[in-house]
C-alpha cells in the first residue's frame, strides 16, 4: 500500500499555500502535463472530531461505501491511534523543530486531512484521493462552526459527545457546499 504523508510549517498562511499550488499548476501546464486544473469526481467520506483525551466528540459520514466490521468505539480508537502514531513518526523523523506537523496522508483508496488546535482538538476529514489541501476547510470548520456552535454554546459540555443540532446542520451544510463534495 502506498502512503504519502505531508506536513507544513504552522506559520504558513493560506496565501502562501495558494501561491504554491498555482505555481505548481503553471509549471505542469508549461510542461504539457495539464492544460488547466482538472476536476475529478471527488467526495467527502466522513469526519471525526477528537479531544486531547482520545474521546471522539463527533462523527459524521456522508459517503461511506464499506463498513469497518468493528464497533464504532473500536473504530474511533483505531483512528485516534493512527493519528497519534503518524504524529509521533513525523516528529521523530523531522529534521526541524516540531512547529511543523503532518496535515494529511494518502493511500490508494482515500486521503486523510488533519487539523489540530492549540488545545488538542483534532479534526479528521477523509476524502477521495483527488482532493487537494483541505487545511483552510478544516480551519474554517474549527474557527467558524465549532467555536460558534459548540464552544460558545452553554449547553455543550467539554469532553462530551456533540449533540447540538445547530452545529450538525451548519457543518453538514458547509461540507455539502464544498467543491470537493459529491453526493454518491
């Protein structure tokens, strides 16, 4: 199985990432590989939100074609363990300070995008392999949806399953509005 892990400096802003992507597309077009950016059929499979204590606070699936064959709690533990292991591997192999962290990895079947907050919340989004960087999407989900509808909601308690209908509907609406979302 092929696996690709990417990481970025914590200080790299969206403008720099967008510039790099546009520069790459121009380079590929100049070489005759792409005449323009090609949009493939893409989709969002599912999303997890974990706290720093390995507790899954939220799970939503949009297009999951195969069940895991294990209980949902076991699946949450396996996902958290995989994230923990990859972070550990990246930190040990990194030749620079750990201001850099991994943001995604790809297999032949899916791409996992990852965002971690300063407080240890972990946002995981599984998508099709053709999807580009989702750093800005995960950052938006945290800062504009999670903070607004969970952190500022006095009925939501830290460390407990997120049951806010407003959060769920806003997140679902936002993810379905993304260009990478394709209902299947």
